[in-house]
C-alpha cells in the first residue's frame, strides 16, 4: 500500500480565506482586527517567528503590532506590558514570543494574558476548557492536528487512537479532543515501556515527540491514519554518514518529522508529510483564535 497524503495546505487556505472575509467585514464596520506580539530581546528563532506571523496576518487583513522589550527587563515590566495589551480594546489577540531570557518566567507571563486574548491557546483556562470539548481558544498545534484528522470525515467512534507525546500544549490536549469523538485514547511518553506494542494497535497514530524517525514501518498498523507533528532540524548526511556541507562550508540541514515517512507510507492509509502536514494549519489556528475574539467584541 502507498498511503494517501494528508496535507494541511488546502484546509489552511480555506480557513484563511474565511478569516480574510471576516476581517474585511469587521473593517467595513470600523473594526480593525489586531494581533499583538510581545518580544523580549532578539533571539534569532523568535525574530523568524515574528516575521512569519507578520506576513500571514498581512495576508488575511489582520494588523500586527510588535511590542519589543529589551532583554534586560524585569518580570514586573513584562507583566505590565501584557496588562496594557489586555486593557487595550483595539487588540484582539496577544502572543508571547518564546524563548524568553532564562531569568523570566514564561508560564507566569502566559498566565497574565487575558484568556480571551490568548491567541496561542496556552492559558490554563483555555487548556482547561478542552476538558469540556470547547475549542474556541485551543492550543494552535493541537487544534491544527485535530482539524486535519476531522477533515478526513472518517468515523472516529471507537477507534484506537495512540498519541505519542504528552506535553501540555500538544499531546495532552490532542488526547482530550479525540476522547470527545469517542476514540479509545492511549497516550505514550518517554517512560512508556514498549512504545511499539501501543503504536501497532493504533487506527489513528498522532506523534509529537520531537524525535526524528522515532516511528518506523514495523511500529504501524496497516491502514492506519498517521499524523506527524514533529519538526526536527537535522544535518543532511552523505552515504558514508558524513555531514553534507553547503556552499558556505556549513553543514546542510533538513526538516524531518517524528515518523520515518518513506517506510511508514508503505503501510499507512493516510500520512501527513513534514513539512506540509500540520505545520501550515498551526499558524492558521493562531489567526482563527484572534478572529474569534474580534467577533466576540463586535457582538
Ligand atoms: P515536548 O518536548 O514538550 O514533549 C515531547 C513529548 O514526547 C514528551 O511527552 C515526551 O515524554 C515524549 N517523548 C520524547 N521522546 C520519546 C520517546 N522516545 N518515546 C515516547 N515518547 C517520547 O515537545 P512538544 O512541544 O509537544 O513538541 C513535540 C514536537 O512537535 C516537536 O518536534 C516540535 O517541534 C513539534 N511541534 C510542531 C508544531 C507544528 O506546527 N507542526 C508545533 C509545535 C510543536
């Protein structure tokens, strides 16, 4: 069997088009939808994320406001900046760019964001609401993977679902979301004794471990739906296992998922590519969370 590709691009474009339509309607009513990003210092990873967020916001007509704070600020100053955005009626979503300098407590700062403006869905209140099946401000990656699964329109009732990874914002919420569809959910993690024994039983296998090629062909049930959330930047190696260099003489890198795509595609029925699977939907869910709040405010 060669698996069918479960790609996120088309669904992401469809949701973004809807968001763009809604943003236009609100703008015509004099309401500009706005996402504010708080960035402390200028770590290259967060600079890269800020640029891509700014770009996707522009594409759907959402204004992007960057609040840049020097890396030497105290926790109190960071909390104050978040509070100002909470109070600002022209801001509908807030995102805290990570990583923060080590001195600052990221979790405390995320908790300071008004849960209604929590664009990433990482506030404890929004995480807690998932227990009730509420997904209006769900964590972006979890809801992205879940939406991709739902886009297949397969009956999930009674399916064996195995989630590899139990992080607060990815693995755990995905398990809860699948429970709502009456999947029998098993969550595996670093202390799971025999990972393959679990994954081999999965009709639906969702992997978010951050371990390149953790899931191999022999660990997957024939006909399974395989959703790979992992994003791993690894060096490209030649046939002798030596790093391949780029034109500047630096090691070349590639992005791999947590699933051995080439092997697993021979047994699965559906498989997400990496990149191109869950990734395009994740940032779309960020926009969707912002739009949800803007629509609430407009009522
Ligand atoms: P995390 O490090 O917080 O959690 C990793 C989880 O995997 C933990 O529960 C850990 O116990 C488990 N794990 C690690 N090694 C394991 C092993 N050998 N066997 C079984 N379980 C193992 O990571 P996270 O934030 O949940 O992210 C997971 C992956 O998803 C990462 O690769 C990350 O880059 C990726 N990610 C992708 C997107 C996207 O948009 N596609 C967004 C966020 C995160």
